[in-house]
C-alpha cells in the first residue's frame, strides 16, 4: 500500500513537471532581437485549405556574449515595432520559439549591440 502511494506521488510530480516544460525551448541557444520593421506578410493555406497569414522576419540577433547571427522566424501576427524578443535557436531546426522581454531584461552586451544598430 505504501509503495503504491509513493509511486502515485512520484507519477503526479513527474506529470506536473512535464506539463510545465516547453520542449521547444529546452537545450536551445538563446539570442535576443529587436523588431525594427513589419514582417513580410505571407498568405498560405493549411492541410484543409483554410487560409491563414504569417509574418516572416529576418533580423540580426545577439547572444549573451554579443555574438551576432541572423535569425529567421515567423509569427502569426505582425509584431510590435521596437519590441525585444528572446529567441530560442537550434542549429538543426532554426528558431523553435520566442517570447517578448523588456529592455531591462536584456544582457548588457546585447543592449549595447542593439542600441548601436
């Protein structure tokens, strides 16, 4: 009885950890970009011929050390100009995820590079 309760507790803890994990971000390199222009609008359809719009971006990005790399990614809406994004990058898959961050959250070297652009 005690063993089954312990196993149930371990299973619940493990499931709750997995529910909070974003595998799109785990083990990826982190870069930072600033949205400086509108995205390139692309009209496409899904598998069921439903139309949808994406916006494509190609922008310079910087890691925490200030190393530059061009990032190409898409969004489902036109992103706000002057917004800062934390971009998750994989050499195999490219950009897998992104999230908006505040200027105060940027590493110092990234802030310097983005302000000089």
